[in-house]
């Protein structure tokens, strides 16, 4: 048997609904976000989970909670799974950031691997800290199913790192809507992306909500 890692993005927040940059700020889930967490738990509680790892932000902990309660597993919190720190862009829309930090914004759009949001983090730094958590999981759980609950940019950066995609392209190569799950199997030939940004466990109403 091989290790299967499930990457779950947290449910909807006010920031994701309104397209605000949200990394170090810590909004709660909306009622729809809470429903996203519950429907994931309903769909996946029969999976034989070995462990659940989560970012320590309240939106990820709340997303992990219904499943953890159902399967009686305590989530293991890791700072390495936190979202990108957007620095001075936190809580602002892309349009506002473009107006107030235009040069930094253009550089970041061109190559977020090596250019950070004003006062924030580069993607290579996120890859370094997040992949340390993945290595810990691989060492501790050589087989079985492990859930990782994290954030939009961080999940995409981890997937790029595992798939050999330039992390500077994370915004342009992989989708990761709220409440979606991606699955990577670690085979004898390396990591295999089996599922990307799946939301079939959600109702059509949840999938049609505005924002990402």
C-alpha cells in the first residue's frame, strides 16, 4: 500500500467570497464555509485516516473539525501549512493593491516565486516551510490516507513542488477553489497527482457560490 495525501482547502470566508487577499489575517468560516466542511466530512468519514494535519488558522481548524470529530482524530497543527503572508496587501482587493503598490504587484504577478507581496512572503519560502511538513508526513506514514488542511496558495505551491512545476507558476497552472480536495499518491515512481480540486462532494449550490 502507498501513501495517499489529501489536500483540502478550507471552506468559504468573507475574504474568499469578496476576493480579498487573506493570509495572516484570520477570518472565520461563513455559514456556507461551515457547510463545506461538513459535507466533506460526510463524504470522507468512511476513509481509513491515519492522521490529519492542519494549518493553525481558525478557518482551517474549523474545516478539519467535522471530519476529525467523526473519525475521532486530533488534528496536528503545523505553522508550515499557513497561507502566504500577504504583508501590506492583507484584507485588500487586487484592484486596491494594484493602485497602491503597483510596481510590487506587477513584479509579483510576473514571478511570485522570487517576488513577494509588499512586506510578505515569496513562494519559494512557502515551498520550503510547507514541504518540510510533507516530508514529516512521508517519514511517519509510509502508507495509508493522510489529510492536509491548508490554504489556496499554499496547496498550489505544495502541488507544484511535488509535480515538478515551477512554483512561480502556481497562480496560473492549478486551481484550488474553497472546499476542494486534491489527492497525491506516492508511488515507487514518485508523486502521482490522482485528483485535482475536486468538489463533487459539494452540492451545486456550494459550487456556484461567488468568489474562490
